[in-house]
């Protein structure tokens, strides 16, 4: 009885191991994993690029605002220091 039970257990284990995924199924799973990793990497790069563009746009706007304020201040200073035109005799 012990031998028969041992043989049945061993045969069951061999059958269980033989029913594992085939090489083709393993390759498909590996390809799916690689594809999902590539998709995640592309999304990360796109997000990084978008953030960098937004940062550059903000920087450009700050520089433009500073230049505008500077030129307005210079214009006001020039208006204060400008000599008034002399009125001619009529």
C-alpha cells in the first residue's frame, strides 16, 4: 500500500510539473512585461518634458515682466529728468 501511494504521489507531482507554462507562454509574458515597462518609461519622459516646458515658460514670463517693469521705471525716470521745452515768443 505504501508503494502504491508513493507511486501515485510521484505521478501526481510529475503531472503537476508538466502542466506548467510552455516556452511560448513564458515568452508572451516576458514581452508583455517589457511592453508595460516601455509604456511607463515613455509616460515618465513625457511628464518630465511637460514639466520642464512649463518651468521654462514660467521663467520666460518672469524675465519678461521684470524687463517691462525695468523699462517702465527708466521711462518714468527719463520723464522726470527731461528738460521742459521752452516756449517761444509769439
